[in-house]
């Protein structure tokens, strides 16, 4: 009887989270590898179904529709992501804010939510209350969007599912937001979308990287260019001429911190260092700089 190989990498990809999600595992038999990958995809699909701004049955849509009138029970996953987002909002003094969805709707990056009360123009992350029992309420009408944080969370949960099923080496890559585990590092190219620009290569081992930029998604709004990322305090577009990659232990941190760096630049260094993260920033002039200096 032949012993199945435990070393051959098995990789599959599937469209999820508005991008292509690729999952690769090593250290399992072929049948076990495919079962593990199926489980990872199921985890990502669940996060999408819970946290999508577009789907009317998601936790996010339910909150936007009902939480200003009454407390709303959400899944443990959604609660965890919003709790992390609230913590980062406090740590960044509001630069990161999940309640910027009205701005993104106004700019045409998100659809107007159906059946939701008009948001209060003065609402911020401080008007969102986590009640400690899986319930959340809003103190003013507001719209949240978890697009700046949920993809990293989905990558983390999928990678953890692969580890739990025995993968010795694993990688989950959701459109460039990725996490790696195992004894071998992963090479990642930092593609800035600037033609002819130098493409640096990073080595990631047992860690995560996420990238954000508004360069590829610019729109014209009232005579100015705007992108899909918003400064939580100024309500201005950020990242329209820059590219940021953040390396951190967990992908949820890397994903969320890219928006803080796009908004704050060098001023984000204390927060990056406090969270063990490093940012690689490419500016319009074509130069690279490093901010932070975590150990990931």
C-alpha cells in the first residue's frame, strides 16, 4: 500500500471578498489538503456573508438598519471585528473609523443601503456601543463599513483553520492581503501599480502583510479625485497618490493599519511600534520609506 506524500503543496483559488482568494497547504495527504482548503474557503465565505455592506442579510446591514432604534445581536465574528475596530479607532484618535460609510456612498464606492435611516452627519465611532453580550447599538443613526478590516480577519481565521487541521506550511492570500505559517518564509512582491517602478521583495515568515492604495480606484467627485479610503477625522480621501504595505503578526492588524498609515504617514510610527508592525510606504515621487519597526 502506497503512503501518501505529505510534502507536495496543494493550492486552489476562489473568488471571495470581492477578490481572488488563494489557499495553499503542505504537510497533508492530498485528500486531507483539499478538505482543509474547503474549510478555509468556508470560513472566508462566512466572514463575507456576515460583514458585507452589500448583502441585505449581513450583520452589517442589520446594524445599519436597526441598531439606532434597538440593540442588535450579531455573530461572535462580527462582534470581534467591530471590537478590534473600536480599539484601533481609540488608539488612532479616530483616524481609523468604521463609520465612514456615508462618505463612501456619497463618492460612489458603496451602494446606498436600503431601508436604513439617514446617518447623522456628526456620528463617529464613539456612537457605537458594544454591550458585552454579543449585542451592539448605535447612539445615533450611522452606517458602518468593515471593508477596511474584514478581509484581514477572514485571512486570519482561514489560516487558523488550516493550522487546526494539521497543515505544516500554509498560506492564505486574499488579493495581496496574506498570512503565512510554517517553517518556510514567503516572498511577497510590493506592486505599486506605477508603470516601470521598482518592485521590492519582502520575506514573510509566520506573519502577515496587507497593502492599500487609492491609486487604482480613483473617481472624480465635485471636481476632485477621491479614492476608497477615508480619513476618519477629516472625512477626506486618503491614499490617492501613495501605496502602503504593513507587516504584522496578524492580518487583521496589517489590513487595518494600512489605512492609518495612508492617513497619518510618519505620525503613525508610535502606533505601529506599539503593535509590532512595520509599514513600507511608496509616495507619488517614487520613493520608498519605512515606518515603524516591529518584529514580524
